[in-house]
C-alpha cells in the first residue's frame, strides 16, 4: 500500500514540474508557415498571391510573411475597351494592366440601332446598317433591314392619253404613284384636267363671216368617238354643217364644244351606232332631220338655248327612252319624234 501511494505522488510531482517548465519564457523562432485565417497578411489579387505571417511553434505570429496559393481572378471593367483591331476588358485592380478576354473584332452581329445606321430607307432601297462586333465596334460591311420608304409624290399630276399619276421625286425612282385611268366628264378628266384632243382628219370650211369655221364633214377621220374642237386655225368652230356625219354607221359618240351654235340639217342622219351625244347650252339651232335614223341613241337633253325642235329631228330613233325638253322650246316640228317606239 505504501508503495502505491509513493508512485502516485511521484507522477503528480513530475507532471507539475513539466507544466511549470512549459510555461516558462522562451525565445520565439518564427519558422512555421501555417496557412490559417489568423495568420493572413494580405488576400490574393490578380497580381499577387495571398501572404501569411510566419509563426512560432508556440503560435505567436511574426512579421515576416510568405506567399501561398494562386493569384485571384482579374476584376473586369463593366465595359469593353477596344482599338481598331481588338477588344478586351480592362482589369480594375491597381497596378494591373491585364487585358481580359482580349480578342480580334468579329463583325457578325446585326444590331438595329441608330448608332449603326448606314443609310436611311428610300422608296427604292431599304435601310442599311453596319454589322458590329460583340464589343460594339462598327464594321464596314452592311445589311438591309425593314421596309422601303413611301414614295415622295410630286406636287402635280402627270398624265398621258389614258392615265394620270404622280411622279416620285426620289432619285433613280421611276414609280408612278396613285396611277389611275382618266375619269372623264365629257372630254375632260375630272381628276387631272387632261382634255381629250380633237379628232384629226375632219374637214372644215370658213364661215361667210370669214372669222369662224364649221365642220363640213368627217373627212379621213375613222374614230368611233368624234371630238369637235372649239377652234381651228386660231378661229372658233361655230357650227356642224349639213350632212357632216351622215351615214357614219360606226360613229358611237360625239363631243360638241360650247363654241358651236348650230347643228345643220341631217348632220348625223343614219348614224346607227350613235349612242351618246351632249348638246351644249351654246346651241341655238338644230336643223331638220339632224338625228334622223339614229336608231341606237338612248337619251338626249335639249339645252335651254333651243327654242324649237324642227321637222324629223329625231325621226326613227327607236332606242330613245328619254328626252328632256326645256321650257324654252316653243315649237316641235312635224315628225320630230316619229318612230321613237321606246319613248313612254
């Protein structure tokens, strides 16, 4: 029993001696390279690795440092930097001149923005834009986008014998804008003002006054639509002579200008295809049988200037369904409407 007690006391005394020895002052030796947060001197950047303070085996931190680990990634700027051939991101770290993600321009993007507009759209060409690189740099190759612009119409209508239209004022554009056929009121288009030309080939003869003409005959004219001019050789045309168009079986319509004051006897006799004729207010006299045998004439209006409808004026106009006779007419001659079987 005494032997056991002696051994226990010896162990306790030895341990106490050791503890006193461990806590005794000693000279630090900072030769330990311990990679722990408590010894971190500087964090890693893109130009320097992380550094740690060397330590003593007792845990005390020294002043000398050592590097450890890898460099940190570069901190990219938010926008591209670029020159004529390349693009890159600047590194925002101090003392770092690295060009991050540097590469040659590749002009493949088709971005529709004002900054890349090469030419505006016209009526002959769509808008063009410069192709661009991912960095925003503009190339020299272009692409088309969008629709053609509307034509720029001239202020006044252009016209020919059958149509009217607006010229496009844009360079190199031959478009005819709003082109349409004429809409005639008589011989004048009520849209563009085009006037049908007088029929060529008719015969004229000077009146007794020597200052005006009348139509003597159809002459060499072959048109089915006859347009009588208001003047000939600088003088008014005031009349249609006797029998001027008699037996012109293919004649379908006649325009009489308001310079004409008289229609001669049998002027249109047996014009069996004549369907339309407008007598102007200037006409004061319609000769005997003027429209005799005009079997296709469907309607006619007598102007207020006429005071009498003479003999056989519309004899045999079997297709005539309506006729307007003004209050100015005081006398209707014998047989004026004989054979007008379609009149109600």
